[in-house]
C-alpha cells in the first residue's frame, strides 16, 4: 500500500465497503500515474572497462536507505547504492574481473549463483576464500562458461545481507543467439520478501512499474527469487511460454499462466502480447499482493497497446 506499509493488514472494524473501494482505487490510480516515472525499475547495467581482453567491473557494498514505497523506507544494504544491484551483462566465453569493495560494518563475499566457474572464485568464506573484511577489496576473476539468467549475491550472513538488498542479476547472452527463441524486449523481475515487505525489483505496489508492450510484441521475462519463500507469479490474459530453468534451456518448453519460483530459482518465459489491455501481474500467494485496503507488494501489470 502506498501510504501505509508493504505487508498485509486487516481492515479496521468500522471500515465500509465504500472506504475499502476508495483505498483500492487510490492505489491503482497512483500506480497508473507513476508509469514511466521510474525508468530504473527494470534495471541498470553495470558499466565496465576492458583491459587486455578482460571486462572489468566494480561493485561496492554499503548501507543505504531504500524507499520501497511511499512511507516505507527500509534500512538496506546495497551494491552501488541500488536494490537490486546493477545488472551485470556479458557474453558466453567472456573473461571478467569484478572488484568488490566492502564498506559494510561486517565482512562480505559474493557468490555468482548459477555460473560454472573455477572453485576459488565461488565466493564462500573459509571454503573458497577469506571473507572481505570491512574496508577491504577482493577481486574475482573468471571465464564465463555458461549462458543464461543467473544472479549474484552475498554469501556472508546472507540471511541478512542478501535479503536486505545485496543481490543482483547476472545475465549471460549466448555466443550464438540463434540458439534461443526470438523476442523483442527483455525484462528481469527480482522477487524478494524481506526488505520492506513483498517486492518486485526492490519496490512495492503502487511504486512498481508495468511492462509496456506493443500488440503482438514478444516479451522475455527472467524471474529470479532472492527471497525466503516461493512466489507463484500469475499473469492475467496472456499465457507464459516457459523456455528455461536456472539458466538452462528446457528440452520441451511448456505453457502456463502461473509459474512457481522457489528461492534461488530462475525461470525464463516468453509472453506474446496478443490482446490489448492492462493485464494484472502478481504473486498468487494472495497475502503477498492484496488486502482490505487494496493491492500492495508483489503486483504490477503488462499493458498492451
């Protein structure tokens, strides 16, 4: 909810049907009025330099205040000041170097979730590396061997650090793009249920943003669950063709209207925008999405024109 919280609450005993409807309508109107006002909602790519053929990225972990929605500002930890962290996007076969600076008050490490890399770079303190102490920098360097939708996140006190915002998308495009289904637009949707309540890409409805599509546009959606519970993501009116799980193409894609995304999972789907309208798009654990005062949390829309 916009002015209240981002978690489900009961309606006051004296609240009338008209009161409930008014709050529900206000939230939807605010959502629609916010369209286009937060272009960063769908992700910001992390810039890089190139040194001797290696792509070099820089990440800094620090404490920030993060506004989930109006009246709901959370004490977060973030990469480069944003939740989710900036998107790392490379191509299969690239060599990458990632310098991670820790400005937290506790140690840190980064795990490259889903990537096939050398063990020393896996990011687990005392198992593959020493922890990154406060004020220190650690350099990860590896070859990116497998394409697909992957993630990066903290692996030190991760129930706190990852859940409170130290997470991001790591997208690896295939060398041969003909190996994937064709699509016109590409969206990452990171699910979380700790920082500020139930969120999509770090925001709660009505501060989420819709996917804006042209009629018959083919939309790729990359779901990533960085929370602690499952989230069955349901799209009204437009079927989802599921093409990949955890970065691996499915030998037999299938259709559904609700895809259950468990913690740590990634699912890739293609949606063809074949019917015009504003189609609701939300987690179907209803206490994550709607309450007596209206929609909140893990709710957005696909708007087809």
